[in-house]
C-alpha cells in the first residue's frame, strides 16, 4: 500500500471516489473498515430467495441434529457478503466482474458471526480491448470475530481508469445554489 512515509499513513483524501485502475499496485492489502454480523433473517431470506432447499440453512430442528448442531449460514451468502465488504476498497469503480475462482470454505459460518474482508492485489494491467478500463486480479478472504478464515477466493474485475468518461459520469450533481444554513 502506498504511504507518505514508512511510519505515517497517507492523508485521507478530501473527496473519496473509490480506487481507479491507477490506484492499485500488486501487493496492496485492503481490510474492510466495517464488519457485518449475520442475522437469522439474513440467512433465511437469502436461502429462500435463491431457492436453496437444504434445511440446514433454515430449519433449526433439523440443523440441531447435524454435525454443526445449529443452523449453518448459506455459503453463497458468505461469498456475497465478503465480496460486498470488499467493494469499497476494491471494485467500487469496477465495470464488470470477470471471474471468481478457487473458492474455499475452511470454517463454517453461523448466525451471529461477524465477518470482515481482506483483499490482496495480485495483478493490475491495462485492458487490451477497452482503453477506458484495466484488469485487476485479487484474492479475498473473510475473517470472523474469532480471527478464523471462513472463505477465500480469487476474483478478477475490470476497473475504470480515473480519466475515463464513465468515471466522470459516476459523479453526482453539483449545485451553484448558496448554502441556506
């Protein structure tokens, strides 16, 4: 991660627009600033919305008799949540996900667990076919409140360049009106 000095972190920007292609360097590591606790409602809704009929995700009577002894959080929810937690640091200015690979789930996730995301940049390169974007490859993992890794995967996405017309289009409106308060 780029810093002003080895011992002092870089100053926060006055206006945060997310990272663009030019902001990534191989070896950068980003940790989500917020964690997310998974509720039973989150897990049940996600499971039912995706038509997953495995009762270990929504039937406590059944789940208590499994090797987990309780309701297990749907692993696709874990993947989605960790991806979402990584977006402010990585793909907020992305235009398309290209792949998720090498997904591993070394530890289970249960209702009440709180998760954080950590991502490391593995590849940054210009797109050969689209001059306004580049390709970013990274690995991401989810860590629970016990510091256990619950998911790891690789992801590749396209990121806008800072000077692209698409990046400019993402800016919100600016008013010329004077402040009233």
